[in-house]
C-alpha cells in the first residue's frame, strides 16, 4: 500500500506528477525542495526515489548544471 506522510495512500495525481517529470526535474526537486515536501515523504517519497533511480539518478552533469 502506498501511503503518504499523513497515512493516506499516494494519490493518482502525485503518481502522475512524478511519472511526468524528467530526470532533471526530479533532481531539481530532490535538491531544492523545502523540508516536508509531500512528494518526498513516506511511500510517495519512496516512489519518487525509485523513479529517479530508474531514470539514471543524480548524474555529475545534472548536479553541475543545477548547482546549489
């Protein structure tokens, strides 16, 4: 079961949003999201992390392009 931070299942909208993001967009969210970002919490966050890894993860090239 996919549950978010509040103990609810990951919404179809959250899954669709994550699935529609590019590798760079996922990396940008991962690096710059504020603490408590719902897409990075609980089972939704686990799915986000899995999706990012499937797309090739955080490459040195993307890291340099994003900066801090």
